[in-house]
C-alpha cells in the first residue's frame, strides 16, 4: 500500500493519457469560443462575459493539470526515477 500523498511510478501513464484527452477537449472548447464570438456578435453582454469567464476558468484548469503532469513525470523523476513521487500542491 502506498502513502496517500505519493504516486507509484506505474500510474504515471494514466495521467499522461488523461492530459492528452483533456488538451484535445480544451482545443475544442477554444474553437467553440472563437466561433461563438465570430458568429454571434450581437448577443447580450452577459452571455459574452459568461463565455469569457468559463474560458478563463477552463484555461486555468488546463494549466493546473499540465503543471501536475509536468511535476510528476519530469521534475519528480530527475533525481530518483525508481522511488515514489510526492503529489504536487496543485492537486
């Protein structure tokens, strides 16, 4: 049994697969946002602000996920590649 604040090396691939799918969905979200602003320029300001706010939140979430995967797969593996990796603060 592993401590609750560490990731076994065998489970790093699952995070990478999730990151790839998440980045694909994030790209679709950005394309939809772009098309929304292009096709509906006369929508209410409240709707436009809501779409902008949700895009900013999604961007921040994607940044945090990339940060988690980077620190567990790259930074955490540099010095001791066979040991458990501490879970980053951003989780």
